[in-house]
């Protein structure tokens, strides 16, 4: 009789534990269901739908007609699309290295400050553009970059005629790149400051005993130790620069002429100005494919210069 009771007691505990786990699982599913449905409806389904649209001649209002690979064939021979890619690459070559250098230098200067309150002030100051409305800051820089604007004022005082930054094909991409670096430096600075804080001080002390100078310390210790963060910022910067759109739309709308017509801007105009949604979607998918290839290539190359502890 006692053995029978002892056998039933563990079974009762197991069944109670199983029902509790089932209840917890049900609650977990109920809690993640809204966000899962949101991702499915507003992200995954539109992505799949856009892939289907890229094989049609849909104009946005009429019913789509299946055209197969015609949009992709057209994209490969579209001279305007190719020129917009070239401009995007030029913008990337200007903005990404400049952004990396500015962020590393500023992060190093802030990290070497002694007072924590001063560090906090500068971290906040440089991060403010990240939380400011992009359209508002782009409009502000549009005024700053005028021929008689504040950016040219120091040059004018020296007797140098400053350029009309946004009105000249020679300087428009540089001007947008400068704005993009200013607008996006905050997050990079925060990442680099976190990486710099984790560099062991013993490495610097040992190198200083051997007579290493500050520049050698930075080149042989700091950069290798923060190289994983440099790689992360590089990937994020490349993705952002190849998709630059908001700054171009607000500051130049692709002008003067087509001198600042990036690939993202060209896709936007193709879809919403010329109502070639199918073709614009095909261009967007080609851009996404190029980004994936670039990231995979960078991931393979990083093994030769990124040093993990």
C-alpha cells in the first residue's frame, strides 16, 4: 500500500510539472505572437511580394503582367542605372574612410579625457545627430552648403572663393558625404569608445618601457585590438553608404543634373516618378544581392587583418 502511494506521488508531480511547462509555453507563444505576426505581415510578406513584382511590368496602379527576367536584363544594360552605381561607389569611397578616421580620432580623444562628466558631455554631443530628425538636419546642411553659407565663410575671409557645394557636379557628392559623416559619426564613436576601454593597459605600459612612441602605440596596439570593432563599423558604413537616399532626396533630389543621382535615388525615381514599380523592384533586388556579395567578401577578407583575442 505504501509502495503504491509512493509510485503515484512522483507521477502526480511529473504531470503537474508537465502541465506547468505547457502553460508557460502557451504564455510564451501568446506573448511573441503579436510581434511575430507584425514581422510576418510588414516585413517577410512584402519582401516575398516584391520579389514576385520584380518579374512583372507593374506600374503601381494597373494589374501586373508577367515579364519573366526582362526587368533584370534591362537593368544590366541600363546606362543610367550603371552611372548611378558609379556615383554611389564614389560617394562610398569618400564617406566610409572619412567616417572611420573621424570616428576613431574623436573616440580616442574623448577616451583620453580625465573627467567622466566631460566624457559624457562629448559622447552626448556627438550622438545628438543620430537622434535628430534626418530631414531637419539635411535641410540645415543645405543652407550651410550654400555659396555664401557659414561653411564658406572662413574661406571668404581668407580671400578664397568657396564653391557652391550643392550646385556643382564636382563637389556635390563630397558635400553629401561630409553631412553623412557628421550625421552618422555618433554611433561609431560610441562603439569605438567601448572597444578602446577594453584594450588592456598592460600592453601600453610594456611597450612604453621598450621606448615606443604614441604613434607606434596607436598603430601596433590600439588598431589591432579594436580591429573587430573597425570591421563592424566598416560593414555598417558600407551598407549605409550604398543605400544613401534621405540626404540626397532632401539636399539635391539627385541634382545638379544627375550628378548626385545615387542608385537608391534612381530606384525611387523609377518607381514613384516614372511608375515603373516592377523595374524599380528588380533594381532594388540587384542592389540587395550586391550588398550580400560585398558583405560575404568583406567577411572572408577580414581574416587577414582582424585580430580576435
